[in-house]
C-alpha cells in the first residue's frame, strides 16, 4: 500500500531559506567565538595531554597473561584464544607438564605463547573465551616498535605486562 | 621610458601574483582548516611551525609543509586516462585563476621618489568583463579533467560543473549590470576611485553627492550584492554549491584520479578563484582599496604612506570576504542538484533582470 507522505506546509519566509540560513550561520559563529576564546573545545593535545586517568573500566588495550597467588601460570594451553582470534595474532605451542611437577594434574602449559601486536585488533575475544581466566586485556594502548619482530610479545613479555592477579577462580587448587 | 614601464610591470606581476596572491592562497587553506576546526569545536592544525624547535606558531608552517608534501609525492597517472588532456586539465584551472588577478586594483598607487606606480598590473577599461571571460575558461579545465580521467565519478563531476557554471555565469554577469550602470564605467581602478570620493556602494554614507539617491540605490545594490555573492559561490564550486566534487556522492568529483602536484593545482586554482572573486566583490561593492570614511580621498598627490594604507585596507577587506566564504562553507549543507538549477534559472536570472530595470528607473528619476 502506498503511503502519501505529508509534506509540511512552509510559509514564505521558510521557503526562501534566508531566515534559516541566518540562524544556522549565527550558530556556527557562536561556536567559532567560543572555541576562539578557548571554551567548548574538547580536543586533547595528545602527547602532552593523555586520557590515562580517565580510561573507563571496560577499556580494551593490549592483551596479557596473568599468574595467580601461587605464582602458577594460569594458562593451560587449551588454544581456544588462538582459534578464536580473528586476525590470528596468537600463536601457542603447548607442552606437557612433567609428572614430578607440583601442578602435574593440570597436564598442559604453553611452551611458547606469542601475540603479534601488529595484528591484534583489541577485540577482547581471547579474554572472553578463556576458560581459565588466564588472559586479560590491559589498558596499555601505545604499543610501539621499530621492527615487526619487536611488535611480537612473547611469553615473558606477556607475563611481565600481566603480572599477578588475585581473587580469581581457583579450580586447580586442592585447598579450595 | 618604455623599458622602465616594462620592468615595473614585470615587478608588479612577480610581486602581486607570486608574493601576494600565492601566499594568500596557501594561507587561506590554513585559515579554512583553522576556522572549520573552531566552528566544529576542534583545534585544527596548530603544530607545524619552525622545524626542529618547539615553536608551533599556531600551525603557520602547515601550508609550506603541505606544499612540500605535494611536490614530493608520487605523481601517478592512471593507465586508463587520456594522458595529454589529463596533464593539461590542472593547468587550465590554475592559469585562468591567476590571470584574472591582472585587473584587480590591489591599491591606489605607490609614490616612490616622485614616480607613481599604480598597484594594478593591467589597467584595462573592461575590468569585470575580462575577469568573467577568463574565469569562465577554468570550466574547461574541470571538463577536461572529467573527460580525460575516464572514470564515472570524474565524468559526473565534470558534467555537473559545466551545467552549474553555465547557469550561474548568467546571473553573475547580470548582477554586475546595475553596478556598471551606476558607475558608468568598466575600469576597475576608476570604479574604486569613484567609490573613494562618493562613498562605498554598500556603505554610501560619506563622500560627495546628495545622500537620498545613494540610499535609495542601496536597494538594487543589495540585491545585486546578494546575487553576485551567491553566484560567486557557485562559480568557484564552493559549498553550498560544490556539486562537481561533492565527496559524499562523487568521491572527489572531477579530480578523483589526480594525485600530488596535479591535484594541488586544482586545489590552488579553486582557492585562487575564491580569492579573486572576493577581490572583485570588494572592488565593486565595498570600495576596493579606499579607506573607510573617505580618509585621504581629497588628496590628489597620494603620499607613500597612503598608498601602503590603501594596499593593506584592500587586503583586510579581501581577507574578511574570504572568511565569509569559509564561514558559509562550514555552516550550510549542500544543495540538491535540481534545487541548484532551479535557484539559478528560475530565481536569480529573473531577479537580476528585474534589478537592472529597477536600477534604470531609479537612475532616470534622479538624474
């Protein structure tokens, strides 16, 4: 069914645009003077001014691995993050935990865990999918390097950024 | 004597086009970006200053950096274009825009050691006609760019530009006719001299002659000014009439396929046309180089300081008009194509014609 759109009836003053043009120009003029006097400008002069203190809780920066209270790496090398990563930035080489180890029942840990930060899109899927709460997105956003190799975060680097995180689910701890 | 005249003209050409007009083009781009930023509550380019120092100078180095960038960028010619026309087109937009600057009187005259140098390159007695004739040539550049680029966006941009320029040329020319009738003169220098002694056309409250006819003449002059300014916007492809290159529909219009310095030439040509248009509007309606209040208009022998004051007065008026161009660009949305054509053919053409008649009647009644 066709609908007849009702056009608004314009008065002569509105039809010749001039009043609306003047109104619009006055608005932009107001913005211009306010910005010229230093008010109303919301731009942050980046390298001098930073947003760091105001970053929201949910900000997604560089992903990093964390250890728990027992200084155990939480990652069990299940590779879910590697599979879900949309730009395929994550590379994991799993290895078996030797039977004499205290945490032998966990069975696996990553021998190699690399995130190519030149590929990472900060989507947060790795954090979302991780069943072990081992990978978290931090608030670091200025990841720089002078070569491609420098942009790859290896396991040591990832733990260094991530640090220790307490109060997470402790499903491998016998005491709990 | 001939050699001296020739040398003086050459110096004027070099100084006025390359040391006044070209820097003005560059810095009007800077002003455009800064004013646009302020209007949109941003900051704009404010860092490019003196290299290797912390002095940003409010971004005044930006045009120079932009120019260097354009020169050093790869000059890419796509394989599917007609190379000859493709190379010709940018020059054809830049050259007419620079040529029109020949008849604009930048100032009265500089009295250097008893030798009077008029600050106009060519004192033609067909000033506005010369500008219209040459400026309308720049449409060839745009059309050639559209055709030679061999791409649909460029083609549509070129087609639009042609029809737009042809439509607005008429109202532009007709809006000048009442002004020319009032002055009885087509020489831009004489026009400014008339305004210097009789008061500016839009502000005729000082100078010789009875006040009443001048105030009544203000009605057709205001109509003329409005039509002239709007047609100037359309003629220079500025928003709200930038249909030949509207980014949302045609990528970049006729210069979609251009890069580096060839693109820069289109860009410069557009701004040069805008500056010359402002210069012409100032010359015709706002008294050109004459000082407000008719200061110094009774001096026959103008001392050097007065010549310099006239020159800067003209520059300030021109900059004010350029700021108006910029202000309008960042305030108004783009017209639809049929609205643009309607405005040109149905409204401005008729109003300009009626305005000629009105002016004639007023002039007959008062003289």
